[in-house]
């Protein structure tokens, strides 16, 4: 979609607090993980190697932490994991989906990680396997939230500093909201 808006004017109005540059989180995440880096680099005259690497790393950690939690569940609670594993996967879908919508908030996921680490600390006397499993439980949600937060922050910064990126993504990933 082409953009007929004056980028410099939008950036100036945004700096004055007259308009907000909004980012669609799911599209931002896909921009950093599912697009051809060379094509984007040619289109916007800027390399996004660091941003793409960070977003992809957090996305991998999201999946890896779920898989590790499933393995830890089997080690910690044995056959009860037949109940816990489906619950973990459903929670992963629900919380991961929630992380991709609206304003990206990371305070709750960080709070959950801290809370579960404290709970795990008290379980270490009972069983180290249970403590590890408990500590792993909030990590998929945490990494999903961080993935989307980084994606939106990186794309918003890119849209402010790079007119070509703004025009390329305006209407799909970038929207304006009058204040």
C-alpha cells in the first residue's frame, strides 16, 4: 500500500503528542520473522539483522520453553503429566494469542516469572524436578510477550526513522491515531 502522507509531518506531530503511531503486533512479529530480509533491506535501504535476530531468538525461546516445560512435567509429575501437558499447550495458545493483541504489556509476564520462581524455590526441598517444572511454567507466556513487545517497539522505531519503511507498512502494520 502506498502512502500519500508526509512522513516528516507525521513524525513531527507524533513528537508533539498530536498523533500516535500505532503498530499491529501480529504483523510486526511476522515482519521480523517471516519476510525476506534481502527484499526488505532493498525496499527500505536499511538492514534489520539485529532486530530480526532478537525477535527470532525470543520466538524460538517461546517454543523451546514450552517443549522444555513438557519434558520437565514428565520428569516432575510422571503420569499426571497426561493432564498437565494438554493444559500447558492450551495455556500456551491462549496466553500467546493474548500477547499478540492490543498494547504489549510485559509487567504481568515478568510478575508471573518472579512469582513462579519464588514458588519453585519453596518446592526445591520437596523435589528439584517439580521446582524446575514450576519455574518453567510461565516462560512460554513471558517469551511470547517479549517477542511481540520487541517486534512492535522495533517496528515503531523503524517507522519513525525510515520514511520508506513507514510508507511500505502504512495501512497494514502501521496506523495513526489522533490524540
